[in-house]
C-alpha cells in the first residue's frame, strides 16, 4: 500500500479536478399548490406571448413594435422615437418592481415569471410526455441505443425544434404584422432579417430551454449574483426548518420520533429530485435556488403521508426561523414601494395627458433681426410640426405675446399627414414702437381644426434693437 505522503507535486496536480462535468438534471414531476400557480403563470405568460400578436385593435394589430416605421402601437396608442421618455420610465418601473418584490418575497420572478423558467417548464412537459417520468427517463438514458430509444429522442427533439421555430416566428410577429408574416411564409417571400430573427430566436429557445436549462440560472444570469444585496433577514424565502428536521433519517410510518431520536426529515431526498437546479434545500440558502417552491410541495406530500405537520420546508424568513418576529414594513420596502407607486402614477398621468403633437420653433441664428423698407422689425423662424397620430391633420397657426405682431404667412392653415413632419420657414414683423425691450417673449399656438382639444403652444424670443 503506497504512502500518500510520498506523492510528488506532479501527482497532486494530476489528481486535481478543475472542472466537474455536468450531469443532466431530470427533475421529478411534482403536484401541489405552488406547482398549480406555476402552471397558471406559465399558461398565462405563454398565452400572452403567443396570442397577443393575433389580437386586433381598431383594425390593426393591438401590440406592434414597428421598427422600420419607428412607431410602437399599443392598444390604440402610438409612440414615436420622441416618446423615448416613456420607455425610460418603464425600465425604471421594471427595475424598482424587481427590487421591491425581491425585498419582500425573494425570487418570485425567477420561480414563476422568468422566460427561462417558463420555457424550461414547457420543454420539461414535452419531455415527460414523450420519454415518461423521471425514473423512466433515467432508465432510457442508461439503456443501449435501440429503435425505441432513437424514436423517442428524435420525437422529443423534433417537438422541441418545431415549438422553438414557432416561438421565433411569434417573436418576429411582435415586430412585423402577424398577418403579413403568415402571408410571406405561405408565399415563400420572407425577408433576410425576418428569417435571421426567426432562426436566431428559435434556436436560442431550443438551446436555453432544451439544453442549458439550469446552467443559464446558475452561471449566466447576473440576478442570482446580486440578489443578496436586496435580501435581508425579513425577506420571504424558501428554507428548511433545521431545528424541526434534524437529525434526519428513514423510519416507518407511525414510528415514534422521540424514541428513534429523529427529527421530521425522513431523508427521502425527494426535495433534491424535484429541484430544477439540483440543489439540496437542506444545505441552507443558496444562490442556485430559483424560488420555484417545488421542494415545498413534495415535502408537504411526504409530511402528510407520515402524519407530520406540513411546513418542514416552507416560505419563511431568517428571523422567523430564529424565533423572532418578521417585519414586513421596513425601510427598504417602504422606499422601493413609495418610489414604485410615485413613478408608476407619474407614467400613467403622463400617458393620459399626452398630446400627440409636437411643435419646435427654431430661430434663425445667423441674423438677429432685420429692419425692412417700412421700418418694421422682422425675425425669421423655422417651425417643425410633428403629427404623431394615425390620421392626417389640419392645423391653424397663430401668435401672441407682442402687441401688433404680424405673422407673414400666406396660408395660416397647415396640413400635416399622419406621422409626418412639416418644416416651415416663417417671418414675423413688429412695429419697433411696440417693442419695450431688446428681447420679447412671443408664443406660437398650433390648434387642430379636425380633432377637438388637440393643440400645443410653444414660446420663443423676438429680438429687436436696443432702446
């Protein structure tokens, strides 16, 4: 027998393992209240994603991000590049919502709504329907290749690929009208960018949900890494009650725990088998836990069968596990919640009061002012009118603010097409007697003659000689 102390440094280096080969995780199917709500979320979210492109609103697709035309259509509301402010607000709201719900209830997003979780769940459902339960899949994977195994593997990957391509097609349908997209597919006239994005998003879905699965959550998703900054001892998380469960050990139903000197955990390892990331919740809080609560459902089933109270694995807080009272209303929750409510209210108010019309006034900077043959002072401006509506408009232009100011424009009614920009040079003249200072404020009023209560006012300066 060799003496380990006689090993050379080279032998130690040869024994070192720098990378552990991934073992495919095949989670066991689980039933329970949290599994039910995960399925509800999956159906709702996938239904929204695949169904919304077919919903019509006022004769056009209800939600369409028309990038070539630089317009976003959302239930009759049309947003333009000038409305980038709303996108910024939406991103801020999304970030605050993530912070708020994480501080209160941990990784709800990861467990119930993250696209990686949702699509992985549907791929697992396909896998179980074709290859069977977890035990059947493990047995099939260990078996030698034969006709039955090959048929099942081919069928599974075929279903995955078809579903993935449908996903890519639907994704493009959010940016290209879905009826136009179907017509292009049926007539084989898809454009190169549409083909690229259908294939790219389709194979990304196939790879992420079919192959990478938990590796996306463990190694690639940054949220798992910085979530601890949003957690505190009052954050709701999934935890194993070590005081009640230890020492763990197998026993028969009805056995006396006190006599056997055992806790409530029967060491069945079902909590590990149902975990989509393959962790053991009994090892404590881990960043790999996505908060799906599958371990709660399966542990409650075991406790019920053994005649023990449920909740050995449950949603709880670190303070509750230590026997202290959990505080729901705490500074970070109040700050996140208040900011979320204020910014959301501001966004809603801004959208409700939004005017789909923009007027910019640009003074001619090359010349301060001109004195014409009649001794009147003239200023030159360029009006830029953007009609952010889906219909043509006729506007009336007027000015105010300087006594006796006259707008030198042959036709004071301006026709602007739907989604069009009108650039119009204009001149304004004023009798110098009416100019009280070298700089006077002047207002430009643009009012629609077709749409009631549609108008905008913009201020600028009128320059004249110093008194």
